[in-house]
C-alpha cells in the first residue's frame, strides 16, 4: 500500500487522504480503548505523512489486537487507491 500511495498523483492522494485519515483515527481510537489510554486526535500532517501514521497505527492495532477487521480494512483501502 505504501508503494502505491507514493505512486499516486498528488491530486489523487489529496482525494484519498480523508479516508486514510479516518482509518488512522479509527485505529488510534480502538487502540486507546483497548489500552485504557485517553482518546486523542491524530494530527493532520498532510498526505506525505499519512502512510507513516498508518504504519504506526497498524503496528499498534496488531500488537493490541484492537481491531478484528484490520486486514479487511487495509485491503479495501488498497483496492480504492486508484
């Protein structure tokens, strides 16, 4: 997914950024609930950093088993990156 993201034209990245941000925030919220940490808003640092934020949240979600739909969510996102 990261390679595909980097290949997207900038206008396509901007059009997909809200969906990626929602997934990142959803993962952050789920991890926070599982670990008992206060919910925080993931900062919007632009499309250039979204894959880094997603990578971190996927790692955290996997480590805490916070979301059983993680693989499906990622696969759906990857299919939509056109």
